[in-house]
C-alpha cells in the first residue's frame, strides 16, 4: 500500500503542472487581448468615419419631399439599345411615384404608379393592366432593373439609398468606373451606356449585412463629398442594380441628377437625361393611383 507521504509529492506536481498550464493560457490570452487593444483606436476611427458618412448621406436633400421632371430615357437590353422614349414623372417621398413613357412621336407607351401600398402598371400598346402589393415589388417590368419605388424616388431626388446593415467600413478605391464591383469578386464587364466622366481616385463606403456579406457599395470622390455610384447586392451576393450619377445639377438649392444611369450585370438598364426638374411641387394622392381602363 502506498503511503500518504509518497502520494503528496505526486499531487503537488500535478497541481503545479495545472497551475502552469492555466498560467500559460492566461498570459497567452492577455497577450492576444493586448494585440486587439492596440488596434482598437484605428478601428474606432474607421467606424466613426463610416458613421459620419452615413449620417451625411442620409441628410442629403432631406427637405426635398416632392418633385417632378421630364426628360428622355434610353433603354438597353443585353448591352444593345432597345428603346428611346420621352419620360415624365412626379414623386413624393418616401415611395410614391408616377411615371409616364411616351414615344418620340407623343404616343403613350406605359403608365406606372405607386402609392406606397400598391403598384400599378398599364401598357398602352398591349392594353394590359397590372396591380399588386408594393411589398417586395420592383420596377423591373418598367425599367428593366429590379429597383424598388423608394430607392428610385431617393435616387431621382439626389439622395443615396442607405440600406439596413450590421457593419460599415470606408476604404480607398481605385477609379470606381474601372473597378468591377461584384460582391462575389468575379470579374465582369461593366455596362456604361452614354458618356462618362474621366475616372478619379476616391473612396468606397461598404455596408455589410448578416455574416459579413456585402449589401451595398457607395462610391465617393476623393473629397468624400459627391457620390459617383451606388451598387446594391442581393442576399446571394449578386448585383441587384447599379446607379451612376453621371452629371448633377443645382435646382433651388438641391443637388439632383442631370444624367443618371441604372443597370445590372447582364447589360440591361437605362440612361435618363433630365430636360427639366421642378422641386417642392404640389401633389395629391390621386396622382399615384392608376384606374383600370374600361
């Protein structure tokens, strides 16, 4: 039988080994924690910069609630010009919109309306009328791009849609117009109808959602004042739409689009050239409802 005196050194050795292991783990954790803390001020600065930019973007043209405009719209399908027509629109933030498309000769082509609850579309050429809930509805049937009414209202008003997100970061970018911006990192050919300005270096505000998936990219100039382009991605990481603010104009103190390009990666989209823009106009609820033709 082993005596208690002989067992004590063994127990003491085991206790000592346990203490050493715990100590090693503790100091390792502390060193890891110290490394994290050393980077924290830089991370906080980047986070603060992103939050500041988001706040500025959300307040752009905040007082512009109602507006209307007329212009010319050129559609592309698979990177080929499909249709050129005249366009007129009236909008009321956040999501009420009325759009009328007419041929160059003045014949009505399509009428669209959204009152925030329902979306309406009437094809004059086909004599077909559509009505469905506004929830998750897009303007793809009208504009060839899956964009929601509230997003297009914001973009037409010179505001950037800032989608819900879990994290945000600002990074230095190469010229936005030369950089493919697919969230899956695949190299895709950019769709750029119409004239474009010379590219410049700038910054990208990246909004992430869920498990770090890129939800939106907002491209800014070198001074971080003007937005040049916005890209919105779906749940799978595929590009939903890209909005390029090719040229801007000042109307009653608001900075709004003069030339706007919306597209996706399959080469479909449109270019809108604004002829006239009116801000702070009077609207009525009936403007945003279409009645089925008899």
